[in-house]
């Protein structure tokens, strides 16, 4: 492909689908959340949304799934809308190097989360939102609807309830931070909003559309709304690259070369600034919680298009 040429996305996605099939079904679902244990291992989808608003798909790209930690992109965006860069007074911007639900680092760092994409950081972000809007859960869903220009995204009540019943580690993290004064609202209210964020159900195509503002200097091509200033959009993309795929961020930068955020529902959302937003999904996870087939699809997409931030 020559420099400046538009990639032939239909042909590229068809080739990726053929190459990624051997990886579909590898890994394990996130069975520590009972509702996620029901996810079918044989599913795979990929969607690419380009700056002109077109969406190209392959596989089960229209099948909805629980976006889980990918929701942290939208809660972070909303918190930045509400308080701007003062957010960084309460949450850091460094990779953690530890599991996403670890308590160890919080003990050493007086309850201040390393970044907004580990669970502790996302709880602080949710606490910030709760301080400014009465319904912190709905506010994030409303933002997704505005970004995508439609209302396809929805809460999955069964997943939210499943997380509420089994989220003992998240409760421990929240109460631990509360003991340091890092959460300012009622812990149960913050947790309820957080569990609802993680339960949001979307397809690959939905997520690619809703995230396209991150590839477009903060502006949604669907509604023309400036969701974030261009400079703050750079902050979010930088954090995706360094912190977005748990403690495998270095490997993703090496293999894919795109800012990426993952979720234990099997989704992976990647952004090529001034290029596209891409979402891959397959429920089989590796040992750190990233989709095996999804990661391979994004690696192949970067190779086939020749596009990365490096």
C-alpha cells in the first residue's frame, strides 16, 4: 500500500478473519464474574470505524458483549469534562506493573491509584463523577450515546448484579481508599455506579463508533460535538498506550503499536490518531485478562494497514 492510500478495509478484514480463526476459542473466559462465564468461546468480531464515519466489520461484530474495563475510557472522558486536569491531583498517570485489582501498590502509595485504568483508579474517577452529577452510572451511558450518535449501548442488569454479588476485591479496594480519604462519596454508591459502567453492553461496531472521537482530536464525527479538547484527547490516548492492557501494555505497544484498552469481557479497543478506531472481541482471555484472538486481530490490522503511532 502506498503512503497516503486509503486501506482496502473490506479485503483486509476478510484476510484477518481467515488468519485469526485458529486463535478463536483459545484461553479462558472471566469466570470469576458468573455472568461472564456464560460468554461463548467460539465468538469473534472486528470493526473498524474511519474518520468519515464509515464502519467496516468482520465476524460477529454486531453481537453485543460486556465491555467491562473499556468503559473506563468513557468514565475518564466524563471526569475530564467535569474537572479538567485537576483530576490528576487524585489519580496518577503511570503504569502499575501489578494486576488491575491489586491492593499491594495502594498500601505503599497511601491509597493513591497509579492510573485511571486499574480498578482503584477507575473507582476514584467514578467518585469524581458522583461528586458532580446525581446519577454517575447514567451519565457515562449518556456520554457513550452522544459519542456514538445513537443509543445502542445499554446496561446489562444481570452482569451488574453478578458483579455486585461477587465484587469482593473491588469492595476491599474501595474501602481501603476510603480509609485514606481518597473517596469522598458513599462507597456503596460509587461501587454501584462502577459495576454499572462495567456492565455496559455494546457490539464491536458500537464501540468503534463511540470511540472514534479519540482518533479525531476529541470530536465525534457523528454529532460534531467536541467531547474533549485535542490536548486532553492526547492524554487519554497516551494512557491507553502505557496503561490500557493491564500489565501487558509493553507487549501491546511492541506487537500492535496503537493505544489500546482491553476488558475482561473479551473486548479490545484500539485507536489510530487521525486514522480509525477499531474494536476486536473474543471472550477467550490470556493470563493477564486480554483477549487472545482479539489481540491477534489488532496485530494483523496494524500489519496489513501499515498504520501505527511509531
